[in-house]
């Protein structure tokens, strides 16, 4: 662990080993479903998803019966007015709703209807940067002396080249490629942007910025939201003196060829997080989840607190291997300890979908179901990305159709993945636009939509969706699977990963077969001494009770001992 991690660890209050049975419990036991609003469901026929479309599918998400998916909360990727340079992650008004998604009244209706079904609503707050068109930045760039002149990170040039070109203040680079500094001819200064030049970084050291942002958080809490996902929260503070970062060897992109000592994870963050968390905690049952921007599981664990989760993306990076997952999870468990609470993420709007990463054939869903079992039964709060529940794959988007501006720009600056591929519209049923819209969708549909859609998978008991429903409702009914402790179980075969979950007098044994060959494994003795009984398998029929298991190729089984 680095000194910085240790400092963060020391500064944060230790999470209680046995968390109080209070409102936080929901954030440990619940399943969060990420909606990418643009791609979920379009009701007004403009080819772009909207809030009314989400409302229309709340029953699909959870109507209280096992015929629905059974999730507990939805996280909406940004829905605020935006200039669209980073698909909503460049916000130009934090308190309003972008017209393409609907109105504030639509949002309030969505929250009320979600709450009526016991579904909580989490908003995505993008507070490291605003849009360059946000009135704050427009005012800030207008003069060096105005009211908001110090709301962003402005710096004089570090001298001029012989040709009179201003030199950048330090060596920082943008995550999306190119320098992290853009020259502004009016102020004759550079401004900092960790992402696109259209996403200037806020100056969190300015108390007025801090007050304005905390007010935004209060506004949305007053409007009834249940929590927030904080975009790249660990980049909010930069070192006050803005020193250049040291270089490192080996990274593919300029951003990864630096050690990010000074442009994120600064000690001041700890106190800011405490203040934000205190505001959120004033209301019972609220939560936050911070997106750790390029950090380690140790950092994720250090920033985590009861009711305040942190994404780490270590599981997304694992290849399809029982050993690789077992190792990564052992590392997470060691970092978080029994009192810490991790998140479980296999897919999101920035990454290749898990069904594509693990794809083992054009229509094979066997690995997808094993991955689903992992996602829903590991210790931690699972985040399910829309479409993941039907095994949606990445969709190849030709260059001419690319919408992700970061991808268009970075094509020339660095090798950046086109994130559109993981953002295809949700296929709800058969037909050319698969029930997503009545117009040409903003992004092309998956070529598989005619067969891989919600309606066809609902009708098929062997589908990924039917499996997810059984899995999530099983998780809901067994506290061992949701909030229980975790212990890896050695099962004597390198292609199998198994673990025990325990809560009070309940136990569950999860056996995940990563291999293509059938194997026979010995099951450990159950805590109750009774034989293990299979309650769910990816395959039909369920394996018989007993102390040995004939695991079929790519089979996942969940056992209980009561
Ligand atoms: C992380 C978000 O998930 C990503 O979509 C976005 O481009 C960057 N943060 C910048 O806001």
C-alpha cells in the first residue's frame, strides 16, 4: 500500500465490522440497475430514450413479483442539459432535465412511481468538470477579475516559445488524449480539463464552488432522489501547486505513461467526502457510490464507508478463468476486510459488455449465465448494466456513425475504445426497431435484436433473462447470498471457483464452472451438517443432493443446507 493510500485509510473512520441493522442495509443487500437513458426506451419518437420510457418499464424492473427482474434501485446516467460533447457527462445545468429526456415533472413522476414499487433512484452527478457552455464557465472565461474567474483551474503559461507560443503550466495530459490544458485567448491563460476541452475542471479549492455544488446535492435530495453516483470523484482535487507528474514506462496511452501523483487522490478529498456524506446521511436510507477513476482496490476500500460505496473495476479486467477471478476476489476481500463492502461490476457504459468479453460463440450464453451467477452472489452490491440481463453484446458501430465524441477525437490522439459499442438501444421485442422507438434510433440496434430481446427471452425459460430473474429473486430470499460473509472454498479443480456465503444460521455454497469439460468435485461439509441441496443451476435438471457434484461444462450451481 502506498503512503497516500495509508493516509486515506488513516483519515477515514473505520467501517463497523457488524454494521447496524439500519437503513444502510438496503444498499448492501440491493441490486442496482444502471439505465443509460438515451438507449433504454423512446416514447416520443425522436429515436432517443427518455424518462417516460423508463417509467413505462418500471414494472419490468420490479413489480414485486418474481416475473419481474427484481432490482432494488436504478442509477440513471446523466439526464441534465448538456452540450453533448461527452454524451451527458458535460453538464450545462445541474438542476434541470435535458429536454430530450423530458421535464422536471416527468422526473418527479418517475421518482414517485419508482418509489411506489420500492425502487430507489440514483442520479449521476458529474462534479469534476462542467460543460464549457455552463454559465459558470462562460462567465469564468470572460475575464480574470469577474465573480467566477476562479471557479475553474486557470494558469498563466510557463513562459513562451521563441515563436511566441504559450507553454503549458505542466505535463498533465487529458484522459481522452492530448494535453490537459487549453489556451484561452481572452484570458490569455490556460484552463485545465482532465477530459475533453469542452469539459473544464472545476476548482474545488474555491469555497464558492464547493458551496454551489453542495447546494445542487441538497436540491436533488429535496426532490426525492435516494442517492448519487459521483463521476470520477477522486479527481476533484489537484495538488495546489500543480507540479508535473512523474513519467512511467509501458503504458499504451500518454495518460497511462504518467504516475498520477498530483492530478487526483489528494488528501483534501477526505474531508470533502465527509461533508458530502454528512449531507446525504441527513436523510435515512440515502447512499452514494463513487466512481474511482483509475485506482486500486485498496484505494476503493479506503474511500468506502457505510452507505457510501466505491466502484473499483478490478473484476472487469479479469480474463475468463476461475483462477483469475479467485485471485482478484481474494485481493478485494483482503483490501476491504469483513467490515468493508465492495461493489460488483462486470459491465457499464464505458466498457466492453461482459457478454462480449466472455463470448464463446455467436449464440452461446453459457458463460454469460456463469458470469450472472458471479455478479449476483459475490459479497458486495451488484450493479447490473441495462441489457446485461439479456446477454446483450457490444455492437460494432462503423466510423461514420460514431457518436462518442471522445472516440472520434482520440482516434487521432490515442487508441481509445469506441464506447458506443456498449450503448446500443435496448431491444424490447421483435420488429425492426425492437420496440425501442418508432424512429431511427440515435445508435444502431444490435443485429441480434430480432432474437435477443426482452419479449423472446421472457417466453423462453432457458434464456439469460429467465435465469437472471430466478437468480435475483433467490438472492432476495436468502440473506446469506446478499449480506452474508464470504469464504473461498478449495474444490480441487483449477477450472472451478467456489465460495461459501453465510449469514446467521443460513449458508449458501456457490460453485462456478469456467471450463468446457465436465468435472466431478467433492463439496465441502455444510455448516449445518446436512447435505447440500441445489436450488439453482444454469443447467437442467438440478444436480442431486450429496457431497459430490458432477459439474457439467460451464455450469454454475447454488446450494443451500437447510
Ligand atoms: C466517467 C464516465 O463514466 C465517462 O462516461 C465519462 O466520459 C467520464 N467520466 C468523464 O465524465
